[in-house]
C-alpha cells in the first residue's frame, strides 16, 4: 500500500498557505471597518463572512476541528453583523481578533493553552447565543467540544520554512526558463551529433574539413554562451522565489498598532509605505520581530497622549510611518514618529547608572552617539515598568536581530519633533551568505601568507560596531592568511592599538562613541602610526564620504557590498608591500 504521508504533507502545506491568506485578509478587513477606512462597509462585512466560511471548509477538509469551530463562530457573528444584529464596536472586534489569533497559533504550531482555548470558545459561544437564533447548524456548545487530537508527524500544521507559496507569474517565468534551457540543450545535442558525423567523414579535403569543423565549433561555442545566459537567467528566477513584499507584514503591524494604541490611550495614524519592495523571505521573521519592538517603543515612549499633544500644539492623532526602500542590494526600512523625541539627558543618566559610561564620558559624547545607547541591553529611561515596556528589553533585540541578518541600525531624533530608526538589510540573503563564504576561493587566488620579518603572520585590527560586519571582514582576512582582531568602536580601537603593534587598521565610518573619521585622525596624530596602513570599509558610498575618509588619513576607501572579498586582502597586501 503506497505511503500517504507525502500527499497529506502537500495537503497541509496547501491548507497553511490558504489559511494564512484568509487570516491576513480578515485582520486587514476588520481594521478597515474599525477605523472607518473601508470604502464599502456592507461589502466589507460580506467579504469577511465569506472568508470565515471558506476557512471553516478548509479546516474541515484537513480535520482541524478547533479551527473549524472557531471559524464557524466567526461566520455566525459576521452574518449577524451583515443583518445589523451585531454592532462591530471595539469590544466585539477584540473578540474577532482573539479568535483569529487562536487560529493563527494552530496553523503556526505555536500552540494554544487549554485556558486560552476555553476562554475564547466561551466568549464566542456567549455572544453567538445572545443573538436571535438563525439556524440549528451552530457549532457544538463548549461542553461538547472534544479535545483536539495532536496531528501525526508530517500531517500537522507546518512551519513557514516547510514550503514556499509561489506567485503564478513567477512559476510561469520559471517554466519558460526551463523550456528555453531544454531547447538550448536540444540544439547543442544536434551540434554534437553533427560534429561526431563530421569526424567520421573521410571523403572531405583537408581544407574543406577544417572549414566545416570550424563552423561546427563556432556554432557550439555560441550555443555554450547561450546556455550560460539561460542558466544565469534560470538562477535569477529561482532566487526570485525567495522574495516576498514588505506588504506581507502590513496586517500584523496594523494589528499591533491598533492594540497598543488602545492599551496606552494613544490615537495613532499608522501607514506602511513602499509595501511593494521585495526582500528575502528569510528576513521576514527578524524584520517583523524588530518592527514590532520599534512600534511598541514608539507608541509607549515616543507618541504623547492626545491631551499632551494638544497642549504642545500638535494634532491629537500621532503619526507613525514605516517606509521601505531598496537601493541596489540594500533594503532600508525607516520607522518614524512625530512624538516627543529621545531625551539625551535621561539616556546619559541611565547609561551612567547602568555602568555603560562614566559621567565624564557621557558628558563629552555627542547626542547622536548617545541615542545609539538605547540599543544596549538593560538600558531603560522609563520610570514605570509595565506589561509593554520599561525593563530595558526590546531595543537590544532589534539590534541583535538586524545585525545577525547582516544589517545595521541607525537612529535620529529631535526633541519635540520625533524619532527615526533606520534598519539597513541585505536584500538577498543568499548573496550575503555567498559573500561570507567566498573568501575560501579568495584565499586560493591570493597565494602565499603575509609574514612579518620575524616569520609571524601579519595582524590586522578590524573596527566596526556591527558584529556581523566584523565577523565577515575577519573571515576574509584570516582565510587570506592574516591574523585579525576586532574593536567595536574608535575608543576601543585606540586602546587595542596602544596594547599591540598591529600591521594595519580596517575601520568603519559610522560607529558610536568615536566614529571612523575621528579614529583615523587621532591615529595619524601619533608618531608611531604615521605610516600605518588604514582602510575605511563602510556602506557610505558618496564622493563626499570617500573624500572625508581619505582626507582624514585613510590609504584606501572600500564600500561594503560593492567589492569582492579578496579586494580587502589585496588592498592590504599592496599597502603593506609599500611600507
């Protein structure tokens, strides 16, 4: 008897994709109705009823009883709303959202506690039973609901990484690429057959044979070139399957803003711009987690209450905007609010209290560097600890998640005008991983190891505030034969240089405490480092930034993401050979 597990797995994967789509549309539709932005409220409720009904049928087909029951309750309530038997006020919307959360947890395999299930089912049943009876097809009462069976391995709800939903146009393009590859291979096969036949021919004169052979070889070379182009195109099409739009995060972010605004007594207008920007699918989870933390922080700490805003001459509704942009291989996500802004004085005091800085260091540090301290673990300026914030957790998670994904975090703020946090991420994580690993090939090309006169390996100091950037640079250098140490900022780099005679310095430009430009300037003022080879390695690519780095005393200026890994080692070898 054939194994049915693969078919069941495919069915569950299809179900998960279908229900994810339903949940996104249900959350978005509810938010539009609640905020009054639905163009046609009657049609919107009818669509929500249809979605709940379809979700109920899908759940029944795969035997997920709890999803079917909750969806049936929601369908009844949406039908009642269509018939004006139920008002969609914040309280009933809370009930809908909680029901959708239960379904999401089942589908994601994140689980629901028995208490949470009992609570939502009791609340749904209570509201449905309070409506005028409509039919006898209502879900079983709570007392009759049987425990949900744990799905068998391989047949239960799937994690996101277990499959990829592919848009039809991308699948069609992939199939076109396969067809083109098959056609090119067929043509190449015919050419090879012609060559084989030519080699067996004995009646041709040498010159005629040479011309015929040259013609076939030229044809084969052209076909080889075409195949290479088709393979490159095919690879790009395959890579595009990993891409999703930032708009995939819109529904959960809108929901988060809605709930936080209610909990904190704020009025918030939230907008997501650039939703059509595409990012690597593997970035969705770290980006979503980071943005949820940033939204929570902006609403709880940044945006004022309506009364506070009006007292300071602002509109009572706070503005919160997330904007996505893509430039070459970098995606920039900007989170901006028009709230009270960061209080540099309170951050300084909190940093001193936490032992991150001395009072003298804090007083001398520019505000822009002080603002970056909000990403330090345990640092909080909140006087009140709540369920939302105040424990000094969250912002450090943002930095850790973004840097682990190969990105960088920046922050700007103006007192009374708001705060902007900028997340920069690689658009293509496979390219990022390739670059991280490609130094193995680079080391083969670069040849012998760089040695000092005493026979020891040359040692390079890599200075960057991003742990991922430090790791990448050190990886490139070590596989090229160098020893490499690291520093997190200019201050730490100066201390390292004082302790050890490094052969060269590699430094980022934008860093807290002391940036790369100031670091280079200070190094060049020291007699023992006048001739030290220094390379700026940064994401800042403008001619002005490049000139500033060279004017400060750097010997070379390399832009992250626009050079091959071996370029850094090659530049160091060239500079070291000149010394």
